[in-house]
C-alpha cells in the first residue's frame, strides 16, 4: 500500500473505527475515547502537570492519534497544526482541551447540539492555534523552542536553536519517551522521599 493510499484511507476513517490496541495508519494509539475514559470514570479535563508516567504515555498517544485524524479530516495546514505541536506546551494544552471537548460533544449520551458547539469552539481554537504557531517558531520541517520573554529582574533565557527534523513520528515517540522517563524519575524520587519519612 502506498503512502498516498494510506493517507486517503486514514482520512475516510471515523474515530469510532479505531479500537484500543489496533493498528493506526500513521502510528500512535488509535483510542479516541481518551486514556482517562475507561468507562468506569467520567470524562475529565487533562492536567498534563499532574499525570503519572503511565497516564502521560497513554494520553500522548491518544492525543497524537486524534490530532492526525483532526488535521486529515479538516484539511488543516501546518499554520494551524504543525507536525511538531508536541514540542510546544501552548499547542499541547490547546489541542488536549479541544480533544476532551470533542470527546464530550460526540458522546452518545451527550446533547444532540453539542457537536455544533464544538465546531463553534473549534473555529475559535483555530485562531488561537494560528497565533501560537506563528510565535512559536515551529515550521513544517524544523522546529525551535518557543521564545520566552525575560521579565525585568529575571535571568535571560538562551534562545533555542532551530533544528531540522526529518522523521516526525520518530521525533514524537522520542519526545514522549523522554517525558515518560522524566515523570518516572519524579515518581521514584517522591516514593523514596515518602518512604524515608
């Protein structure tokens, strides 16, 4: 199967076509229900600052699969959703909130008018995404960290270097694994501190 054929088939898929643990045509987890939506607990917003390593890994993969579906379904250009969105907190938080909103809007027990509200909010979100993409410095084939303005009295922050990234999926997986490793270290440190007390 050619990449064009895979892309075309992927664009025709609906979120309900994916099953947990199934193959995703562009990589990542195909679970569009969200890692927190196990059926036992109600859907809730994702606070990326509080996720455990295992929760974060699952949420990253779910969000990545949904973002692939979103950009293909709506034909979104990289000025709205760039390939390296995962490297920019402002884009992660926006897309994560949009994903949770979408899950809620299309829940089978939800209001029939909820999808219209989601599309209205999606229009607002696209404007914010465009603004953040333009200031973040991320592009189709390269990326740099979002520049942070130094306030009076703060130590200057070194501007990040722009790097060319040739394989988006490999970069995403490496980024996620690094995040998971950092979270595991924090969890281990917290356990060790708690056990020592």
